[in-house]
C-alpha cells in the first residue's frame, strides 16, 4: 500500500532514490541539496537500503566514482547543486559520452557571483548541451515520481543516457507538502531489476578497451548516435510516463503539459519548474474573468520536445516565456531561446521574453497575471507590436514591468 | 557506419593508428656494428623495435622517425636516412 506523507522535496528525492534500489551513491554536500544524500546515508546506516555510499572529497570525484560504478554495471545515483555541478563539469560530460545511465537530482541554485544560495535553473541550464537528459519538475510529488521514471528512461536500451531531475532549491527542496509514497513492491514491479549493460561494461570475461584515443571520424559517429539517442528518448519518455500512470495512477504528461490551452487561446505563458503553480493559478483567475489564456509547462529541456512545443503554440497570438535564468549574450532567458527556435518560421505568434525570480525571488500569481495581460495586448496589436527581437520584460513584484 | 558500438570502446584494444605515415626519415640498422644490447628497443617511444632471435628489427608501420634509437645507440649503428632533406 502506498502511504501519504508530508515531506520536503529533498526527502522525496531521497525516498525515490532508495525505492529504485541503487547499488552505489556518491555525492558531496552542497546547499540546497545536502539533505538528499544525508537521508540516503541514514537509510544505508540503518540497513534499510542495501547499497554502497562513497564519501568523496569533491563533486568531481563523486561523478568519477559513479562512472566507475556504472561501468561495472551498477545502478547509480547522486545529487548536487550550482557550484557543485560546476566542479563536476569534466566527468559530467564523460558520463553522457560514455552513455552511462546515471541518475542525478539537481536542487537548482543560482551560480555565483554574487554570492547566493537561492533558486534559479542557471546551474543546470548552463550545461544543457553536455549530452544529459534534463527534466524540470513542479512539486514534491513530481520529484519522487520523475526520479522513478528517470531510472527506467535512462536505462532503456534505446536511450542509455544519464539524466538530471531538476527542482528549484528551497521552493521545493525545503518546502513541505503532501506526497504519495508508493509501496516498494509496486516500484519493484515498475522498475527493471537492476541495470544490465551490454554496450559498455568492465567485465573480465569480455574485456574491452574503454575510451581509447579516438579519431575524428569515429568520434563523429559516436556523436551522431548520441544525438539520435536523445531524439529516441522523446518517445521513451512518453511510453514510460504512460506505464507509470498505469502502475501508480499519476501521469505527468511526458515532456510537455498544456494547461487550459484551447483553440480560442489568445495568450500562453511558458513555464519551467516550481513557478508553474503560480502560473496555473493566474490562468484560472484570468479565465474566471473571461480571458482566454493558457500555460505550457516545459517538463523536459533535453531532449527538447521541439515538435510538440511548436504544435501546441502554433496559432496562439502571443506567447511569453518566463525564465528564472539568463542567457548572457542573448539579452533574454535561456528557455526563451529554446522555445523561439522551436517556433522558427511560425507566423502570427508574437513572442515575448520575460525574466523573473532571479536569486530565488518569488514569482507571484499577480506577476503572471501582469504577464498574461501584457501578452493579450501584444497579441491583439498584431504584427506591428511583434518585432523579430523583442526586448525582455523583467517582471517584478511591485507590478511594474520594465525593460532594462 | 564504422563502429558497431555506441560508445568509445573496442574489444581489440586501442584503435590502430599507423604512426609510420608521419615519418620523414627512415632508421637503418647496421647489422655489423650492432652489439645486440637492446637499448634501441627500450628507448623507442612507440614500441616499434622488436627482437627477432638475435636481430633487432624496426616496424615501419609504427616508427615515427623520431631518431631516438639512433641517438641512444652506443655504437652509432643506427642512422636516419632522410627522404626529403638532402
């Protein structure tokens, strides 16, 4: 029987990792992730989880340990944030290019400087092109459920890629809410029994040279196969979500969730992570007052569900992307650029970059209402008010939208 | 598609890179001067020198032509014969 418990996001991540029965866990403490691994460590100390936890001197070592464990055929888990992820950069790349299905939770935190602890997906989005899959989730239930899905997606023979499940630091990592914890036997039935690699394995009976010096022509071939695996993952993500839904009664709509988007929709906000809840509330309030607005929650950033995003947003007069991060050099947020690429060549849709909530500031329902009102105006004004490179709107809590 | 694998691995060991194509000078061993000491074998950075019975031979598929063997030979029994330089 599943149980309902009140818990914060880090505990939900820790419970999910334990339910997946990993063989090896390695992590280095960093705020706001630390309590994930503290929880797992306690579970192992109390003999509630049969796994090895490796104390390491840095995140670089944490990821390197997991690569060794994964190469030896172990199911592996880690968690990190911000500067810890940055220190992991070199082995982070190797994990994906060696096609090791490591699962790592990321409690999103701004990158310094300035010195900061609070939420922003700046850390993980900055490494979105390192070959990992990246999920961004909205609440603590979704953390738990997505981590369980993550092992199955990553280890699928059509995919074989490492995966991040990212959630906003403090908003989810340290906030408590109701979470349904599935029964271990149900999880065992959902998740394949262990990880059994055929493509790469440190096996004395079948020796192979791992990662030898590789010429450009072969490297190109491995890159092409890696890109194809990312694309194949889009279908696997949908299939795993459907199987998860059948097993546990909860679906997360695969890579993208369309909330109240219909044929009459005049404006849509695109959201990522914990801000989505406030966005839904704003959409509901505006709908009550007669406005035709909707929300698109981007759950998966890598692989980018470009076709799905394009089809859902095609024909919407105005689309705003709310980014809790920046793309230095583009003068917008990162997700705005991703969504814009997906919408390339689509006529009649005004696109508006919006930035809000940097450094863990609240993104409120009222801010989303302001954003939606601005979008309605832009959409009604038509092409005259939709330049090719619109200026970013910086949403703020005092209701003043500004371009800076 | 050249590789049956999706990751950089190989069951036969390192991929074959014929470094001999880099060579601009060919080593020649003077069999009469050679005292069979094996110093050339120990110093060759690419392992191109092998011992065959009483003789030492150099595998020209892998010899890069660096000349270290010629430099180290205590009897001056190895010479580098340039191809491009007069």
